[in-house]
C-alpha cells in the first residue's frame, strides 16, 4: 500500500490528467447504472415505482417487434465484423509499405478525415451518392448499361449501405492502432527476411501478422463487447419507412419506445439486456482467447 501511495505521489500529474476522464465515466457511465433498477419496476410519474420483477423482460421476449429488432441487430453487427474488421488491418499493411513519407501522410490524412464527420453529414453524402437519378453510383451503372438501383429504399441493399458507409467512415481511423503496433516491429527482422529472399507478402505473413496477433485479439474482443450496438447514429440517419423492417435495431427500438412512447421501464429492460449480452461476450471471448492463444484483454 505504501509503495502504491508513493508511486501516485511521484506521478500525481499523470493522475491529474486522468481525472477529467474518470469524472466523465463516473457521471455518464457509472451513476446511470443506478437507474437500471427501473427495468424491474413499473414507472410511475406520481408516486413510487412498483416492483414487478421480470415482467418487462417477459413482455420483451414475447414481443414479435423485439425479436425482429434483435434479429436485425445480430445480422447487421455480424456483417460489420465479418466484412469490416479485416479492412483496417489491410490498410495498416498498405500504409506501412509506402516508402515515401509525404505520400503516406497525405493518404493518412485523407482516409482519417471521414472519422471526424457526424453521421448527419455522412448520411447526406451517401444519400446523394446513391441517388437513383443523379447519384454517382447509378451514373456508373448506367454507363455500363445497367439499370439504376434505389439503394436507400431497397431492403436487399440497405444493410450493405450500412456496412460500406461504416467502412468508409472508420476504416482509416481504426488502422491507427495496427499501424502503431507495426511501427514497433524491429526493422532487423525485415532486413533478415529480405536477405533470405522473402517477398513482401511473405514478410507480411510471417513477420507483421504474427506481431499483430495480440493487438488483433484485443481489438476483436473489445469489438464483440459492442456487438449489440449496431450503430444508432448511423441507422437513425439512414432509416426510412421503406427499409425500417430490416434495419430497425435495439438502439432505435429503445429510443422509440422509451423517448417517443414513454415506456421507460420496457426501454430500460431492453437496454439492460443489451448490456448484459455485451458483457457476456467480452468475458467469454477473453477466456476462450486466453485458453487458445494465452492472450486476452487482461
């Protein structure tokens, strides 16, 4: 205990920098957990709430609407992990292979930029690009004598719009963590591999990828923790009546029944269910990873 206090005393300025972040998480992440008890109560505007136990969870699981949004959430999140997760890794490989520093910095700045745009702006960009009459994608299709497609109202296409718009926005930014891990690899390893006649692909496969294993596992586990968060801001801004049945997710469902319909207890129950599933995924994936590779989140 004394050693810990001495360490904190010597590095107090570092803890001072951490203080605003800790305050943020306490106010907006920890304190709201107290309100989760509303999932087990009937909310009353006047008077005390009434304890009802698992009533609202039974209502949720017997609701076809909830089952539908749960299915949509699982499908959309699975598509994003399957098709989006490898992209930042590939981008980090490509950036690392660039020999001209100025060119690499320019490319990095360009692909990082979408991350700083709000989904309101991004939705406007994608709606414009995918416009069936004047959008660039459909003009390209027409150039090759293919019919125009209204992507934003097509139930078969809208989920792919979510995947690729998320990829366009976040792939460059997410590649930073992998690029930082690549930078820590000793150049001597690449020089030795080059002297042995290894190609660039072989160097990436036998040197770079194994060095990234811990980083990839950690990021994957953390992403699974957000598996039930299929992207409220994105879906809310790209949703319309034609496609709501296939992209209505848990977050938009909670928003609709909670803030719009005033069913606070049921909305809290749905939100608590989502959080418990996320925690279960993180813990279970961590232990599976520890057993298989010896590496985990902690």
